[in-house]
């Protein structure tokens, strides 16, 4: 936690209050005039003196209570909204997903791949991308890795991966020409209890979609060995620090 001297905090709070009071006062007078209201009429609505309305409009309302400012705002059809700024220590909404991507990127780079975050599978439309692309120029292989912190619609996710594989085949041809190349894909899933239970609940579904050896996929991502031709599913630990194989039930 950053330590701030009491005097510095007080001075900064006073400065910010004065800035906000000046801004609110300007908005108050503009809105009052649009509605053809006098300061006296607004004061009567809010139950304060006309001089209080005048002071607020001229930027001298820093000492008014929030309730008074709320009544002033309501009187001119502008309800007051108060909120704290975003906490810089707050994790991004997709922090869990990013952690898995970070793990895959780190492992892929160490294994000798050219690793890309959010690799566009359709170059003419960057909105369509795979979470991590691992490119092996020597082997002319392009690995598509989808990171799953939690599942929503599994069927839609499978169809999305199928589309990306088809698109990436064209991308690989554009990179290496029309000669031999390989495109393979896998899912890396956070091994939470919920995700484990979901995969265990539909064993035939996941086994049918991901027949590639999970052990070989782990090796491919961590050591750069040739991956299975078929799609695979593997786990990462909850803290996204390592990969391990999915053991089919």
C-alpha cells in the first residue's frame, strides 16, 4: 500500500473537490438556463437560498453535501452520479484466461516456437483469432492453442475451433507456400473442479472431439516435438503454472 502523508492527502482532496465543484457548477448553470429556470426557482425546489445556488454555479460548492448536490441535479433533470475511479490493483476481467495464454506463450517460446498472442486466423479480419498460435518454421507446422478458464457453450466452442483450423490452413499456405505444411489444434483447460466435472460428465463427447494423445500434446507444447495430427485436450493447474495430460475415464 502506498503511504501518503495526511497533509498531502488533505491538500489533494481539497484540490480535487474544488475542480469537481467547478465542473459541476458549470453543468448546473447550463442545465438551469436550458430549462429557463431562475436561481430562485431552483433554490425553492431544492429548499436552499438563492445565494447557495449562485455559489454552486460559480464553483464555490465544494462544501455542499452530496445530498444537496443530488437535489440540485434533480432540480435541473441531471441526477448526480458518484463513483470511485477504477482500482489499479483490480485484476482484468479475463485475468484467468490471460494467465493460461501467458503460460502457453512462455512454454512455446522456450520450446523454440514463434509464439503469437491472439493470432488472426483470417488475416483480412483480425476479429477472428486463436488464443495462441505456435509457429514452427523448420517443421512447417502451425499449432492453434485455445485457452479455457471456464466453459460456456461447449458446442459453439467446438464449432469455433473447427472454423479456425480451416482458416489457419489457408494462413499456413500463405506463410510457407503451397508445399507440405501441418495445422494442428488443442485445448488447454484450467483444471478447476467445475471444469473437471464437466469433462467427466461427457466423456464420449470430449473423447470424440479430442482423440489426439494428451501426453504427446504436452510434449509438443513444452519441448517442440511433433504433435499428434488429431486435436487434443490437456489441463493446466489452477494457478496456470504447468501443463499435464488429460487422463480419459
